[in-house]
C-alpha cells in the first residue's frame, strides 16, 4: 500500500531536484527578513529585469537566510554541471553587472564569498555538484573554508538558504517527509518516542527539558484529545533563529509537528507566531496549504489512519506569552497571565487537555533525528547536551549572523573564530547569553564550553540562543538596567515579587547609572534578586534578576566605580559623561549644531564650536554626526 | 462601639432632645454601596453608630471594584477597596442590605422609618461561598449582574466588515484573539463601537475584551497614524544606539514615543526585538524592515511614506 506514497514522494523529489539543479543557471536570492532589510527585494527585481532583458537561460528564485546576515543580500548562482557560487553584499547595480556578465558567457568572481563544490546533506553525506569549471574558481575559498561556516554543523538550519522555503518539492529533494513516511508506515508511536529519547534532544527554547520525556508524559495522560503547539513567540531580544527557520524552512517544522502529533496521538496542532514576524506567518501559512494539498496534513495521512492538522495563531506583542501557560491562555483568548505549575501542560494544558509545547528549533530537529536515527544525533555534543544549537551571534562582532554549532564548543571559538572578533580595534568586554533571563559573561570565561550545564553554573543560561557581544564601550550596569526596564515593562503584574521587585531594582539601577548610587545598593540588589527569583510563579520572574546578579558577580568593580566615584568606565551612562568640542580638530562645519536637538551647540561657520553644558541633554548626536572626531566624551 | 439595635429603639421616643443629649448615639442609613457608601459606613460604624447599608445590586463594591487603577495616583483599585469590602462585611455595627431598594422614608431627624424592598436572591446567603460554579453551569447562561444591554449600534459598513471578520475567524473557542487582530489590522486600532458589537456577538464581556486589548502591546484603543514606525529596542539595537534613533525621530516628528503625529501620518513606538539583530539598529515601517539605520537615513526613510 505504501508504494503509492513512496512514489508520490519520489515524484516530488524529482521535481525538487529539477528546480534546484536545472539544466540552466539558477540564481537564488536570500529573501528572509534580514535579506529584505538590506535590499534583497530590489536586487531580486533587478535580476528579474536583467534576465527578461538579456534573455539568458536562467531561473530566478528566492531562498531563506544562509545565516551570514552580515553579508546580506546574498545571491547564489548555480552553474549547470558546475559549482554553486555565493555572492555577498549584492546591490541592484552589482545584480545588473552579474546578469550582463552571464549574458556575455562570463562568470564574475568579484564579490564572491565562497564556492560550493558539494551540497552537504544531513550528517556527513554530500551531493556532488560535478566538476564543471574546475580550476576556474581556485582563488575563491570553498564553503567549508570560510571561517564563518567552517565550524558549523547545520541540522536545524539544514535547508535555510538552500531551498525555496515555499517549495515542498525542494524540501522533499532534501530528504523531507521521508522520515514521516517511514515512521507512519513502519513504526509505532512509542518507538518514535523512544528514538527521540535516545537522541538526548533537549528543548531549545530555554528550559532545556528532555523532549522525549515530555512527549512521554503527554502521551501517558488519559484524554480524548491532545494538542501539540509550536512556540514561535520568540521574544528574547537578541535571538532570531526561530524567525529564520520559519522563513527559510517552514516544512521542517510542519514535519516535526506531524511526527510529534503521531507520537502523542494528538490530532490538532497550533503554531503560535509573534506578530512582529509577518513574513514568517505568510510563509508558514503557504507551507501548511502545500502540505495539506499533498496529503501530509489532514485525514488518514499516508494511509496510516492517523489524522492531524495545523493552525497558525498570532501573538500581539506580549513577551510573557512565550511562557507556555501564558501562551496557552493567549490561544484560548483569555487574559494571558501565566499560572502555577503543576499541573504541567502535559497533564492539563490547552482547554485542559494534555498539551505539548516545543520551540521552533526543537521541532525542526525532529525530522532530522528520525531520518538519521537517535544515535547519530546523540553522538554530537557533550554528555548532558546533545546535538547542535543555533546561536544568533550579534552585537559588536565582525561577522554577525546565525551559527549552528555542536554543543560544547567554547565561547572563544564562536566569537573569535566564527565571529571574527571585535571590530574597530576595540576590546572584548562581555557576552550576553539567554536574553533577559540570562547573564553577562566576562572575558575570563571565554574558554567556557557552551552547554546547558556550564552556562547555568556560570550564572547565565542557554536560553533560546541569543549571544550579544559587547565591547568596551558598553556599560554592564546600563545593560542590566536595560534588561530590568524590559522585564519590568513586560511583567504581567500577577506576582508582587516580579511586578514590584523589578520596579524597585530598576529604580536602583537607574539611580546608579545617574551617579546617585548608595554604598548599600549592591548588597540590596543581591538580596532583592534572590527574593524575586524565589517568589515568582513563571520563568519571567524567576530569571529576571539574572542580568543583575551576573553583572554584579563579574563586574563588581564597575558598579563600585558608578557608586563610589560617580564615573562610568565605559562612558556609556549619559548622566555621567560630558560632551565637549576638541578645538584642535573642529573644522567649524556646523553639522553638530544643526543636528543638536537641544540647540546647545553654538558656533559660526569655520569657527570652533562650543557646547553649552547647561543645555546639553547628552544625547550624543553630535558625537555620532561629527566627521572629524572633534567631539570628546569624558 | 457595639450599641447595636437598642439605640434605635431608644431613639424613637426621645426625638426632641436628641441633639443635646448624646452625640454618639443613633442609627444611620447609608444608601448605595459604592466606595463612598462603604467608606462612610466604616467611618460611622467605627465612631459607634449603627449603620444600615442599602445597595441595589447583589453585592457592594460599585464601580471601583471594576477598575484596574484609580486616578490620579494609579493605585491598584482592588488593593484599596477589597480590605474595605471585607471590613464592612465583618463589622458588627454594619448591616448589609443588598439586592434591595429604598422605597420611602418617613419621620424626622432622630426618628426615621425607612421602607426597604429586598429583592429575592434565591440563594442561601449563609451557605454560599461565592465559588462561581453555579454561574458557569447555568444552562440558560443567566448573568448574575443583570446588565441592561441596549441594542448595540454600529454603522452598516462597519457591521458588514465585522461580520465577515467574525466569519473568517470562527474557531469556536479561542476566536477572540484572531478576531481582535483582524479588527486591529483593518482599522489600525480597536474602535469602541466595533468591540462593543463584537462583545455582544461573541458573548464575551466588554471588560474581558478590554483586559485582552490592554494586555498586549500591539493593540491600541485610539486611532494610529497611517504608517506605523517601530524602532527596535532589542538588546543588540540598544547596544548599537537605537535610543538615539528614537530621540532623533521623535524630535523630528514632534511626538513622544508611542505617539502619533497631528496629521495622522506616522505613529512612533518602541518595538521589542524584531529579529533583525544582525543588522542592528533596525526599524520597521509597517511591515518593511530597514537594517543598519543611521541617524542621517531617517529623513530619507520617512519620505517613502505619505
């Protein structure tokens, strides 16, 4: 019986391979939000126009994000029978010259980031591109030689930037839905759960709970209906891997959720996406329609008798909805405040039915684990943390983007080898992991292997994988204040400890950054932080003190400098700095005076300008606009 | 304190000398169990008067018990009123007469006789714990506080729009959020008459809708500008100077963060991370994201939108 379904997948695969490797050029543009934000849309239009005008034999398509967001917009060129080339930092003009070169039979090598001779599939397998144009691109680094990609091992991001996200054929051509067919025809749901347990996969959203175990609990609760939910309410500032997966490879999440639904005998799933990600919603919706049309969602999937369907629900901008009980309340349409656990969602969740919630990245890992086997996955990573983790490497670091690395890699490898270190000859100061629930880790911990346990012991958390690098110009007290401002605003107000504790901590930190700190402040912050952690119901309150506690632990001297001497060593706290004009370098261009919102700068053309300290609001605009470095910050 | 009913009985014959005889005796009738009535009753009762507090609805508390915050101090309303509710319920000098109306008063100072009509409650007041289970299980969905609901008025154009939104987002339970999102998308905010209409159509109370609408950041109860500018205040954007962008934009447009320009062209707000951290600082106008925004780029971006 299953033959019919195998044939269906085979025919999709043939079509997918045909569109990925046509008998002509395939030009693809990275069209995720990060690409579009740097002008990928214009590049795409220009390529379209160029192809129509010159009539060259090429297909044009859009893909997701390759991960190297620093280099966006990224354009890939597949040469039939030859390699695939990746061009970086494209502009509409460069797009035109690329098309012109192609129409002359030439292939430009300017702006080439790397060349792909093979296409890496899951695990160590490859698909060879053929050796066309051998030798022609010898000077260009191979994909695996680019430092940004060299140490990466892409599992959750396996298809991002490679396939057209809304082409189910191309997803199948990358072994998609094969695991689903195999499981639904030959394996029981308990075997599936065993396989996930064997893989050692832990939740990628922040909690790090073993996924297989959670599934088992959900299945073991007696009920007439169960639900699975994909938590795509990625609220942690500094993390965006979930957006990238939804925009670049929505089918991997859908396949993961169908498998999860089968494992837990749920017939309905919800994808809860935050409202700030309109493109992710659009692509996910389109992918769901495709999956339904192909019979992967709906009644009697693959003739197994198992039925499952998915719905998208959107958030409306509330950070606390990333918390699972709050998220379920939001789907139910009631006030989205978190509630006490137990009962855990696996016993009583959405509409009081057993419910399983996993993060986008967790779901995207599931098809890969079932395709390659739990043992394959658990061979990657450390003893307690298996597999790979996607980090968004951002902040003041040379190469920003999404990196997927095996667990256990050190911070130094991520920041200095993959990330290329700190730009502008600045010193590394700290790296903030785990968003508002995480902490700041100093340079002395750069050799810390990154896994759940090690980060927790260092006073931070893995969280959803945000990794914000800060250089010497960032003030850690100000960063702690920033996070408290965030959590204080986003606290739902249910628990007094969180609502009022965050407010009190914020007030103290604000006072410290304004130079009015008191000697007893730091001890009080430590005490208050411990109280808020103990007394709050949900993850938001329990972890909101982490940014404060970790910065006090590692940067106590900076707190002391603010409190005792009223100076900000990083020159970042605006109440503690003064802006003045260096008479030797000021050319009298008047740019600063024209941009000053407080009209505090006076001076005539070609004369040295003067900042009136009484009127100066210390916004720093003059410092930013000055082309001659004539504004001094002290 | 604690004179009890005897005082009232004593009062009747000695009406003329009352004022001179004893200032601290007598009984008082307070009409209306809102915060003013409750506070008056408590003060009087603490001063030794016997108080009869008459309230029309089945419970005291009035409007304040329905509020979240009180003007002008933004104090939590329930934190203020709930101790008083409990206090007046327990006070030995206060008799609560709820679900009742004053029909008439006779007599003169010191000797009044008041006729009170108490409506039937059909519930044993001594045994009821106020658990709410009966309300939820009532098959005819009777509302405990009978609210006089007028026919909700709404313009015909709005009605057609809302009806089609309700139809498109009919998920049974849990339809409210998608419906509100669709309304917000269509109108740019949640107009009062529209949500009142939705409240009657979905049988969700207006206060529940208000709770949802004010909980989420992206809902607004006032009209927004034609173009929504969100300045990302995520960690990375913050580290890379998003605050300066906000300051400059607000001073250029002459608005406060969260405000709307007078010509309704732009609304400016601080967004939580928009997931473009690699291109910080980022801003989003409507659904379009701009990365690596410099202070000098802002005016050019604004020109794209009319």
